[in-house]
């Protein structure tokens, strides 16, 4: 125990503090009590004692701090308690005083401990007359047996005096010297408290690192303080700091050898197996001696005799790290002997007993490798036992691939670097199937990733690996908006003879190829003659990464067959525990579900994908998920979330030159600005999507954002920008005949060409399948309803506005819903009621009232005109009528009246 004074702030321990405070408050009122604070090493018992002592300056505190080296010396702990109050011993009855003087003189022995206990109880009662007294015993597991007996005796008998005894140790008080004393278990911190502690202990950790550290630390404060921000492997091995290792080593030394052996056996066991073996070991030991009871009292277990287990991976790691090498080997030998020869567990435990290289065991390990993240520790151990550097490189590279697919890009990087260091980059590249470029694509420069992937294609003879790398290179080139890189990759793919590839390559070239590629234009005309569902399934069988990205699928009008294919991929990745591929599939699914109007499902997919991608370290996937969430936030009117999501995305995407991601973030910001009525700001963002050389320029995203851009251009009185985007849209219709593109082109014409407006609106709504994208379809009906209302065709307008409002309400598109409802109000017949003086809000027409509301919102005449699609002069004309009818002189007066009268 340490200092008193200002109490240190404890995170997540309020319940424990309250429990101790109740006992201290009783002492302040004249009656005492005792508590045993127990829990695993590092859990925070000492910090809790320090806090409550510092928080109680009105209570005199006596401390007992035993030394481990004196745990075999009778009354050594009691000596530290008595020395400061030696002068009070003379007040005791002679026999009791003699007993305590004997303790101080080092003459007392075991038979005198009962008399010594009575004497200590009497001694504590004397100073307690002047005020409450607090006895604090930290690290009680270090106490000698005689002192533990005395303090236990006292703790059970202080209820009639204003004395509090607080004892901190590892074991539950049941069955030991503290039996009968009230226990207070100090358990792991809750996750949110652990995250708060980490933020204070390790400033600057990002959210991903905090999430991983919280999971690794198991709520143990000392473990959380000592955890590095990088982790040794995926399979449950948690780094153990020196203080935690020392604390657990001391804990093991206090246990009886059979119990210690059982705990080390549990730590040596594989986290995903060995349960039957462990249960047999526990039952066997329980039959011989009370090992199980002692192990349970240790607080390290969270299982039952049928399923024995240590409480958390951090406990398992700390126990294993604290055990001696011979204890570990003994545990592994026991487990290996109990498992079927040749089984994965048997080979693993045999390997753990080998002190030097052993190619035979390394080979056996390699033969037992499972799929997924479980392969990482096995292949790493096989590499450690490898005599041949080339074999070690192969095994480490395989572990890197397993780490990547299992969801740990950081570990994959480290293992791949280790593999290359043993031989060279070429061997590591071949053994990892080109993982270097894939990792660069995940979190590095897209152009560098493309160069690496293209270069690595030549290193492989296997056509399947070449196609995998080529598909990844396509993604890199497309995301970077580099048509030259995409074309180069397609040319490479055309030279491959992978089974099935020649059949699908023309269609793949059509979807992925540069806009200027003549083959794309020629073959696109044939797409209507094929079953796209069959095509998607065929591509998935050859190489799923050749499927178009979701934005590509949307501009080509492939929504439904692509969604079916990607959902099938996601199910497969879940079955195979391929976390990285699953996160990528979820990002695709989110974008497709948005278009289909399945916004709740899209949000769930994007949130799950984002959490996985951030945990993995796959920034390109995380950015796609953030952009999906940002799009949803924009159409829901949540500008704050749009800002937060896009700031993070742009910070990370700019150095990578990921134009697809940057363009999508600009689109989301532009949508949010347009929804807020800031057409000029929206256009400034959206116009960049096809601005040559701009970091946000990306032709696919520009096409998808066409309607937002054109509407912003119309409202901002810059129709020339809208016409430029409409021309690109018309060209896309000619190239693809995609239904969504025809639909959007008709809407663009309606917005830009007033004489053709009604014909164009009707043509848009008549496009086959237009309603399959419900938000866009409802938006078309809103635009048409607004136009009809301006033509004073209120009944026709109301039909479209009602349908639009219903869809927006169902989707949760708040800004569009409010816009539709405003228009619905404007379609009602003008109010005829008037005040006696012929003034008041009731005398305003629907159009005048709308102008008044916008003017009261501090919009300029130009902004009001852009919002209502009328000229500045017409706005001024309406405002002059408003002021005259209401008897007002200024916009400030107007704002005050509308704020008062609604």
C-alpha cells in the first residue's frame, strides 16, 4: 500500500469503493467490520486500498506489508504492525503484554499465537476509543501462517469496536485463515472502463487499437497498462508484461505443487481443444487430493470440472509465461500423452517439448494445419523448428496468408517480413501467393500496390494465382481512377489460360475496362443476351474478385445479379471464417442494399464490415463501409455524422490516392449540403467528381452522383455544369442502355429543359424497373410533383407527392420527407380566412407563406429562388406582399412573428 492524501481516480471500481465505504462509515459510527478483497494478480486490489485510504483522512490507518522472503518467519508480518504502537503494549494485561513483547523480541512460537491474537485485539481497542482505526493488509498471500491466524482472528471479532480490517489477497476467503470474513471479489473491468483506462495509460491509441487491447487485456488493469499496441498472434497468445509476469509467478509459488501443475496444464492446453483431456486430468487429480478446490479458490478458473478453463486468455498467457520451462514441458508432455498419436493436438504438444530444430516435427505440424487463423501459431512453430531456411520461409509465408485471411494485417506484415529475411523477397512472394501487393492494396499506395501485383504475376506458374493477383490489380487501378493501369491489367489477363477465364474475359473487360476501350462499347450491346446471374456465378467460380465493384455494378445496372453473387460469397466466407474476405463482401453488400432500399440491412452490413476492417487493418474496406454509412447519414439529414465519417475517410484516403473513396466522400458531403438547402456548397463538392486532375475525380462515382450534381447546378443557377453531366449520362446510356441511366437521363432533361419537363418526367417513371431503386424513384415523383404544383395542377401534384412522402417516410429519408410535406401543404387550396383588418398569416397565399418561412430562416432572395425554382425578382415581389399584408418592415420582424405564430 502506498501514500495517503488526495485519492487517485479509479476507473470502473465504484461498486467496490461503495462496499468498502459502507464498512468505514460503520466505524465512524462506532462499530467495525472487515473485508477480504480478493482477485487475480494485477486486478487492482492495491490501487483500491490506496484509494480508500487516501479518501479517509479522518480514520487512522495502520498498514501491514509483508515481504515474501519472510513468509516462513513466525509473526514477521505482525512485527510490522506492532512496532509503531509498541508504547501501547504496557496498557495490556500482563500475559498479553508478555506475548506481544515476545513477538517483538522474536521469541514467540506457534503455540503462543492464540494469546497473541487476543492481545492484538485488545491492543487495537485502546486507540480506537479516540477515533476509528483502519488496518490495511496488502499482499496477504505473503503473510507468515502465524500472522495470518492472528489477523484472521481479529478480523472476525472487530464488529463491536470502531475498527476496520481490509485484507487483499489472491484467494477467496473460504477455507483459509480468512474464513468467516466478508469477501469482496475484485473482478475484471468492464470493456468501456478498460477502454477508458487504456486511453489514459496509452494516449494516442486509435479506436482499432483500443478495441483489440481491451479484448486482449481481459479487464486486468496491470495487463492493460503493460500491453503493447501490437500483438504477437491471433490465436489467443497475449503479450505479458514484466510486472504481470512477476505477479503471476509469485502467485504460482504460493500454490501447492499439484494445484500448480493443474493450472500450468490448463495454460499449456490449446484454447480451441484439449477439453476432454483437461476434464480427465481434473477428475483424476480431484480423486487423489483436493486439488480442484484449491484451484477454484485461486480465482483463476472460470470453468467446471467438466469444462475446466482459465478465466481469460490474459490469465492463460500470464500463467504460461510465469511457469518455469520444465513446468511447461511437463504440461505439454501430459497433454500429448493423453491425445491420439498423430492428431493435431498430439503433434502440437510434442512440438512444444522440443528445445531445438526438428524437421520431422516441423513437417508433422505442417500436415496438421487447419484453415483460418488457427494455422498461424502452428506454422510459426513449424518455422521455428525448421532446419532449412527455405522451408522456414515457406511456413512463415503460409502463416502470413492465414493471418491476413484470419483478420490481422499487422501480423501478416510481420510474418511476411520475417519470411523474406530468411531467404529473399522472391521466395517469400511465391510462398505467400503475392501477399505483399495485397497488403499494399489494403492500407498503402494504390499505384504501388498495382506495380507490386503486376510484377508478382510473373513469379507464378499457376494460372489461378495469376488471376487472383490480376483481379487485385484491377481493383487497385480502378480505385485510383487510372484507366491505363486497368487496361494494362486486362491485357495481362488476356494472356492467361486459366480454365474458364477466356469465356468470361470479354464481359470482365466490358465492365472493368477504360471508358475509351472500344471492346467495351462493342461487347456491352451483347449483355442483354446473356443470363447475368449465370455470368456472375461463373465469374465467382473462376475468381470472385473479378466481379465488378458495387459502384461498377450499379452504373452497369447489375444490382440484383451482383447482390445475389456477393451474398453467396459472404455466406461462404462466414463458413470458412475468412474475416478479411467477409469484411470486403459486407462493404459490397452495403452499397447494393442501399440502392435496393434495404437501408437497415445496409447499415448493419456496413457497421459490421467497418468493425472488422478496422480490427484487421484493411483501410480500403473500412473506407468503403464509412462511405456507405455516410451516404445513409446524408439522406437522413445527419450532417454531423457525414462530417465525422468523411473527415476520417479523407485523412486516410488522400495519401493512398484512392480516388474512388475520396469521390464517394465528396458525394456524401455534397448530398448533405444539398439536403440542407446549400446548393452552391453542394455544387462546389459535386462538380469535382469529373474535374480532370482533381483528387476526387472518378468517372464511376460521377455517374452515380449525376442527379445530385444536376439538381445542385439548377438550384445554384449554373445549368452549364448540369448540362455537362447530363451529356456524360447520355453517353453512358448509349454505351450500356442501363435502365437506371436512362431513368436518370430523363430526370436530368426534365430539370434542365423546361419545355420538355413533363414528357421527360413521365418517360423516367415509365422506365422498366425504375421502382427497384425506391429512393431514386420517390425522388423522381417528388420532382415531378413539385413541377406540377408550380403549374398549378395541385391534384396531379398531390398524387405524386403523396407517393413520394410515403416512400421517404418508410426509408427514413428525413430531408426529402420534409421537402415532400412542404410541397403537400402548398398544394392545398389557399386559405380564405382573414382578420377583421385584412391582415395576418391567414391572408398569405401558400407561395407567399413559403417565401416568408425561408426569408425568416435568413436565406437571401437568390437562395430562396434557387430553393423554390423561381427568379430573384419573383421572390422580391412575394416578400413585398408579405410585408404589406403582415404590417412588417424587416426580415427580423418576420422571423419574430413566425417564431411566435408558427
